[in-house]
C-alpha cells in the first residue's frame, strides 16, 4: 500500500509537470485548445504505434473490443479518456475566469467526492471499500488543505455557475481512474488501458478543436522548443501508472496521493522556476504539508479503525 501511494504521488507530480509544459505551450501558441490537442494527440500517436508493434498491447486491445461486443463488460469502461478530455476542456473554458486557485479547489473537490462514491459502491473487480472515519477525515482535510494552499491566489467576483464545469471534471477524474483500472485488469496490460484513454480523449479534443478552429482559426507558427511537446509522453506514463496502482489504493486514496504529489511538484517548480506574478506564500507550503497528512489518515486500514473502536 505504501509503495502504491508513493506511486500515486509520483504520478501526481508528473501531472503537475505536464500542466506546466502544456501551459507554456498554450501561452506560446496563443491557443490553449490546440495545446491540449497536441498533448493528447501526440500521446495517442505514440500509443497507436506501441499497440501496432507490441503484441501483448495489441492482444489487449482485441480482448477489450471483443468483451464489449459480447457484453462481458459495459462499453463505457473503455471511454475513461472522455473525462480527461473534459478536464482539459474545462481548463480552457473556465481556468481563466476562475484563476488556477479556484479551478484547483473545484476539481479537487469533485475528484475527492468521486473517489468516496466509487470506493463505497465498488466497480467491476474493485470491491467496495467502507467509508471509515479516517478516510472521511482525510478526504475533508485534503479539500481544506488544497483550499488553504491556494488561498493567496483566490479572487472574488466569480459567478456561481462557473465552478460547475471543473467540479464535474473532477468527478469524472475519479471515474476515469476506476474504469482505466478495469480495462487494465481485463486486458492484463496497463498500456492497453492507456491506449483507449488517449484514443477517446484525443477524439473528444479533436472535435472541440475543430469547432474552435472554425470559429477562431488556428495559429500560424509553432514554438521550436522540443520540450514543449513532451506532454503526451508524460501523460502516457501517469495514466498507465494510475491504472496499475488503483487496484491497491482504491480511487479515493489514489486521488489524494496524486493531489499531494501535484501540490508538492508545483511547489518545487515555484521554487526552482518561479513565476513573477505568483510568489510562494506560507499558506501554500502549509497546505501542501497538510495534504500529505490527509493521505496518511485516509490510508489507515478499516480493520485498524474497527479495532480502535472495540478497544
């Protein structure tokens, strides 16, 4: 369990790294929609090549398709990437209105609620996990810690309806991690789950980009820095990682570990590569530490809680 939680935190750190890279790509392009599609699209191209050349991944894709056709599994197990597309879309539509701080609070709240719900009901081969006192306290503490960590950046004057989309995106992230884990279990291949994730996500973002291009056009020049185009590679790594560790952590603990990793990596970036308009505040450091406390509380097994109550 400890190794799996560390793995979730590492994957969360990769998410923060990808966000920083995609944000810079979007800034240089002047088009966040295109930056998101480049990230997802490049990941899909890489995964398509892997699926064509790697026998076990190719067999896994065939297994999933046959299982859907024979109704061994529901079709929606294979479309977890749509939630990733929704998350990136919500970034483009609401992050500028909300600011990164409120956007983060909304998505973390949705992801935490989703983790509690999915774990409580179970999904496929994932047995239900009881909502223990420690898990509930850890979930609430994580949301409060993230809110405190980003509080120096929060500004007022936001319409009440604006946070709904990132909240929905956060709810989708918990479900995405769960169904990707089911595809991995069925195919016995994390790369197969990653392939379907990128195929569906790239399709969703491709449709959105097409509409956006018809309305606003596309940039005429692309930045020359090759590091700005590695977002898709990072996405492959952390999507596959999530699909592997969710079996051991459950959705809630996976989400909390990933959130802690994201905040920690973001803090490191702010220390090493600071952004002038976003100086590091003491609340950010305290909030980041508190998220790791939340993860530790949520990781306490149910049997220990039961034993404590009997004692």
